C-alpha cells in the first residue's frame, strides 16, 4: 500500500483528503506544518509527499528545501495561491508537480498515480489498478554520453557518480534517452511524465529540463545534453 505524507494546516481539508486517498488504496499520515513533516520523515519513509505552500512554523517552500537536502521522495505541491513565482520556485527546488487549490479530487488522484507510476521501484511494485503497460517496459541499463540509467533501481550515474535525481527528473531523462535525437513535444512529455495535459503557461516540464541541465556534468564531447525547439519540444542531442 503506497504511503503518502499529507502536510497541510487546514485540518478539515486534510481529514477529507485522507479519507479520499484511503478509499483509493493509499495509506495516509497527516501533519499540519513543515517542521512536523521533517520530523516524521526521520521516523519512516514515504512514497509521496503532498505539501501545502502556506503553513505556520515552516512553510512549504522552506520545507521542500530541507526535504531535498536529504530525500528524493516525490513531492506534489498544493497551494491556494495561483502565484507563478511560487509555482516556478517550487519546481526549481525539486517539486515533482504543482496543483493549485481548489482542485478536483479525481485530478489529485490522477496526479498522484502519475508521479508514483514514474518513481516506482521495480523491487517494490505498487498495486495500482490503472497502471498502464508502459510501467513494465524494458528495465535494462540505458547508457548515453557517460550517463548510465538503472531503471530497476531508479538510479542515474555519470561515470560512476550518482546524479541524485528526483523521480520525475529520472523519468524525464529516461524517456529522452530512449529516443535520442528525436523531438519529444512538451505535450507528450507532460502526459507521459506528469500524467496531465499541457495547459497554457504550464512550465513544469521546462523547469524539470532546467534542473536536469544543472545536475548533469559537461559531456565529454562538449555537446549540450538537450536542445530546445521553440513550439516543438526537446530532444537529446546526439550530434553537432
């Protein structure tokens, strides 16, 4: 049973969400501020963190910073603010996705399953009825430009050094490495990686690409890792 840590100071909302997610087959633990969330993460691991932005004691942004210093647990940010700055900052700091309140219950569940689908460890498969066959696609080692991806272990290495990618960053790099030199549209990447249709001004995929560029060392052939094609998408560069 996938475990979710729900972090939100709205007690009524957390009770409703905990009940909803329990009915969907998740085990949910709730806390009401960022500091308590950090303490809880010391005690046990979780498959995903639902993290509100506006909270007392320690807000969601500061909590996310500290989470990413120690953990690669997927994080879905929640906020009543429809603030582009908060949204971009959360993604820059390593959040997997961002869902503004109020949100549709079905969309929340779909987003959670999409993130878990791409971060599941093959040694600990999740029992989600709606998982597509793509989850069980080839898990053999992928190699390109000094990067090695171990899909079964969700581990990315560059010349023996762990790249410390989040689950979403790993899934995005894996998809690009499976299609080197091919243009993958932002719409396709959003659907396959985040499980949602691309909406106007949605920069989630762009921010994850930006984070990958920061984490990947320089290539031995001095070529860039990715090429951005305006209005078309991204590709993994294979030649000059």
